[in-house]
C-alpha cells in the first residue's frame, strides 16, 4: 500500500514538474520572441539611419535569438541586404552563402541568388580589370533565369546579362587589339572569332569582323579577308567598320553581294557556318 502511494505521489510530482517546465518554457519562448523582434526592429531603424554595421549586428542578433522562427532567415537576408546597400560586397556575399546553406528551402531563395548576382555585378569596374565579378555575376543571373523564370528577378537578370556580355566582349576586343598591335596574329584571330561566336548580339561583332578582315589581309590570306568582308557587308553595309574594311582592298575589288538572303538565318548562325 505504501509502495502504491509512493508511486502515485512520484507520478504527481513528475506531472507537476512537467507542467511547471511547460509554463517556464512558454514564458522564456515569449521573452525570446520579444527580444528577437526588438533586435530586428532596431536593425531596421539603424539601416534607415544609414548605420549599416550596427544594423547587420542587430539582424544577426535577431537570428541567433530565435533561430527556429520564420524571422531568422528574414533577419539573415536583411543583414546581407544591409551590407550590399553600402558596398560591403564580400560581407554580403558571405551572408548570402550562409543563408543558402542554412535555409535551402526558404521561399526567398530566389531573392538570395539575385542579391548574390547583384553583389558581383555592382563590383564590376571595367573590362580591363579583374574578370571574376563579371563571370560570377553572369553565373548567378543565369541561375536565377533558369530556376525562377517567372520572377521579376529573372526579368531584370536578362537585362543585366546583356550588359555583362557587352563587358565581356569589350574585354576580349581589348585583348585582341593588344595582340594585333604586337603582331601576334593567331592569338588575335582566336580572340576575334571568340567574340563573334559567343557575343554575337553585342556591339563589338561589327568591329571583330573588320579586325578579321584586317588581320587576314595583313598576313596574306586575301580570300579569308574577302570572306569576312562579305559577312560584314551583308550585315552592316552602311556601317563605319564596313567602310574601313572596303578601303583595305584595292580599288578594283568589290565586295560580293551575292549571298542568298532567302536563307533568312540569324546573324550568329550565318557567321558560325563559316568556321
């Protein structure tokens, strides 16, 4: 009988202890929730006032206070955004990479990848500098377009990709001109053909075609020079680069216009067919 009473009493104590723990846990949870929201709001206020470093500190604090809440990934993204607004690109990239690793199924993953692309895009200086930001920006914008094609991020990504390709083509042309100046003809030809094949929608295609005419004529491959002059004439007959190419040949030479226009191919397809 005594044993039964002890068992019942022990069970009662356990039950009371569990209820007490539940109450304490709820109170602590509520306090953490309030602290987290306070920290998040402090971060927003600091960001609005331009104090980015304090803002990111508060956003990170909010995430750490309640990591299992929906506010945690939001705070992490806000920290990355805050860094980006003041050109702390490497900090923002680190924050975004951590976000992607910790929250791989978050609904705002499309924005995280887009902001990654923007960090690299905004760190681009010019075509003569480091190519890494250009390449990385292109990778992430391409990823956004493929994985999230219906988003506004994809729409803006397509526009940004066009500008990136202009930068990359400019870089290739800069190197090609350098090779021409140094009379490294094969290297120059390879660069120029790379521009035509890979950046066919950029403004540099016309110049690349002219430079090929120029190089081939210089090294004595006149038939090759005429071939590229024909392509240039077919597509850009009224352009300045075509006029410069025409002047390379003697006065008795006329660029052939007997190209079958019924084929109705795109420029890049026509150019590639010659290689």
